C-alpha cells in the first residue's frame, strides 16, 4: 500500500545563473517570488509561485554541485495559457523564441520555449477542439 500524499508542494530546478532564471520566470511567465534565502548547506534558493496554483517552483543555485546540465527532452514544466495566439504574440514582442509549435491537438494547442539553463517550458491552451 502506498503512503498518503496530500499534494505537490514544489519542484526544484537547479540553475547556474539565478538572476537570469528569476527574470525569465517572473518577467516572461508572470510567476511571483515568494522567498529568497540560503540553505544550511549554502545553496541559494528562490521559491516562485505559479499564478492560480498552490504549487511552487524552487530555483536552486549550488555551484559546489558542478555544472548544470539539462538533458534535452527529459524534463519540462507545463503551464496553461488562456489564449495561444495572444501568448505567441506576446512572446514574439518580448523576443522570446518559440522552439516548437504552436501545434494544434485534439484538446487544444501547445508550444515550447526554453528557460535559462535549457529547461523546456510547454505552454498549453486547453479546451479548444480542432474542427
């Protein structure tokens, strides 16, 4: 029998350039910085809140762990957006390259952008069906 898990609290992502990552997640995706602190082992930590959600993203800079290497197509974050066309237009206006898509699917549309360090971010508009 599995343990009882109540909810997802946060996802940690290790980064080399904390300020570039914080700028990306706050200025491009609109996340809010909840806290910044140094852990007992010396990691620089920034917790970000996702709009409309209780889950958080923890950015962790810890140079002693070595180079940050994000394997391609291994891990990504997915965020729901209300309107793909408006999202694409806003990304283009900000100079954020779309690395894949937008692509229509049976349940809506999606596209990918890259965060600093090479993490993929999927943006998904749900609720629209292809006709």
